[in-house]
C-alpha cells in the first residue's frame, strides 16, 4: 500500500535517508536501508536526499486508461509552474489531454469549491476544535496519525480539492454519458508520493474516486512533445484562489482566514504540531501544514525548482479573476458536503507504531530499559549504528529488532581507553 520503495541494488547504506525520515521509518541493516512499512508516511523525503537514487516511487503508467471506456485526467495545479508562463494554462491542459484522455477536469474546480466551503460555511461552525488543521496534505495527515494522534480531531473533515474534483467530474460524466461508475476512469497527474498512497490506501474515506495516479515526471516528456501542436482551447479557467492553493500559505489566503499559521517542510510541521500538542497554540484559528517546502510546488515528483514554479504560478494569479459563487451553487455544495460526498466520512484511527508495547505495564518496563541503555550511549545521534538516533537504537534493542546492536562510537572509546 506504500508508494515509496527501496531499490536495494542501488543502496550503499550511507544513512542519509534515516536522518531525514520524520517518523524514524528507516534503518540500515547489513549495509542496506530498510523501510518499516507501518511507520512510513510516504512523504518522499528519502527520495529527495538519497544520492544514489535508491528510493523511488511506484505509480501507474498511461496504459491504465485501457481499463476504462471513458477517461478523465486531473492535472495537479502545480503543473502550471513547470512550464514558462507564455505557454498558457490552456495549452498545458490540452497537451495532457492529447496523451490519450477523453476529458480534462481542472483541479481548480475542487480548489474553488474547497475555498467557498471553508470561507462561507465550515469555518463559521461553532463546534470546531481549534486550532483547525488543513486536510489537503496526505503526508501531514499520516504524520498526525503516527506521531500526534491526539490532534486527529483538529483536522477539518473536508476532502482534498483533488478528490472533490474527481467526485464531481465522475458524477457529472456518469449523468451526461450514461456510463457506469466502473466504466469511467479518473487519473490524477501528481507532484507527490503521499498522494499516490492516499488513493491506494485512503484515510477518512472508504474509497477514492481516483482510479490511477501518474507522476508529473513520468508524463512530462509527453506534454512537451504535444505542447506545440495544441491550442489554448476553452481550458484554463483557474481563479486566483485556486491557483494559490498549490503554494504554501495559499489556502489560508484564498479562504481569507484571519489569525492563521502557515508552516511548510515536514521538520517544521513537526515542531509546530509539538507546540499544538502542548496546548501552546490554542489562540490560532487555522494551521495550514504542507509537508513539502513551498507547498505542493515543492513536491518530490516535479521537474522545476519550487521557487521558479511559484513565480510562474504567481504570474497567473496576478491576471486571474477572483472566484465568485452564487448562493445556489454554494447551497448545492453544502448539501453535497453534508451528505458525505465532499467530506471525510470514516474515522481516522491512530497508529500506535511509536509505542514500545501494546501492554501498558510492559511498555513502562521497556521504557525503563531504554533509559538505562541510553545512559551508556554517547547521544550523538550519528546514525552509524543504522538507527536514526541513540534513543531509536535503544528502542530497537529493547523491542528485539536489532540483534546485532553495536555502537561504533562507544566501541572506539573502549579501545582507545585500553590503548589498543
């Protein structure tokens, strides 16, 4: 169910990946990295850092469209930052369509619906638990599930703009064509490893309406080949608000949320969530968390530098129209939300992978053992032992997950003191 995978033949056991993993899901054993599946949140940080490209992502390929009678493609809003602004959004979308799809559903639709539901309805409710945490970054949701389970009630129960786009587009196509649900394929062009997992193994919903996920990297060449042979057509209807959604801080700005906090980069997100967990940020109304630096434009599956991509998208923002939604349309989407069509309907259960034992008494005993082992460790968190920190090293010993435990630093000190 995970999108991030290890290519052992490329791994040299350099420990770079285990140092950046936010959930300590990586160990190095016998000279090779190992991913602990139950801890992994598919954030893609290990893919970014690995100098030997030993970490990769498993996505679908274009052949998936052969499984359906009618195919809809949803390109990520980040696509607009991958090409020079003079090309135009319409040409990019038509170039994607020409690859073999019957229809393009713009992600701007889901972002626009999300903005109005947040601004004009959800944030006006009285039963919200502050600070509210945005639900659009799947890596952050899984991070909270693994490391901050007490904050799960703070996540707003609104589906992601991508899932909203897929649901509305598929429902409208079924109505318009008479085709069944299973006859219509929806493919998302993703900048993000966590988004792949959120489709294959969704949280908060029983089933995703997205049938396949293709990396922007994998399809970029096809877009380039098509782009000179297509016109703008009638595509490219993004509003200011929808374009902002892919940039860190853009969600809060688009929804005009006051007293909000924007944090991007998984390590920074962890620091802020620790503050929330301690009750130090109860005065904040809304926290927009993005696992990638810069927001979705910093996704690990993109081609373009995030700063350049942001600049290009902001150029579109300057000339885009402000989103306007009639009361009739707003009421329609509110009804769709309340009926469960545009919201999270399944409870997200915490994952107790960070605990030492499911039995409380045994867990306390193991914690005492960890404390004793730590007294004899250097506290350098160097990672040479194959565990990310000294504490993780001690925990691995106590849990019986490292039968060949050896602290190189302590061993060197021993031989030095013995003048060997």
